[in-house]
C-alpha cells in the first residue's frame, strides 16, 4: 500500500474541512479524489488531532505485543517438541 503524502493530523484537518465546505471542493483543493475523502471519513470519523496520535501509539503498542505473544507461542512449541523427543 502506498504511503499517503499527508500526515494523519493533516488528514483529520482535511476531513473536518470536507464537513464544512463539501467533499468535492475539498477534494479539488487538496488534489485527492472524493473517494479518498470518504475513506478517510470512514477511518477517522470525528477524531481530533490528539486522538489520532493516541490511536497511532496504541496501534504500535498493539503490534509490539502481538509480536511478543507470537514469539512466546513459538518458544512454547519448541520446548514441547524438545520435551517429547527426550522421552
């Protein structure tokens, strides 16, 4: 997936602008498609810039924790396999 040229905070600003001035005008001003703005509306809804940064931080921590759990599961499987071969 291609990285957006806009930061998350800028996207929230564009979404808020689209609520005030309309999707078509905002899309034309920022040189994005109307479909993109509707996708951003769906993803970011009525979030503020501080909420977006908090969401990003939580998503990063969630990814880190998922990686830790996967590593632990792998270690457990390896230990089970080693234990079964010794007997």
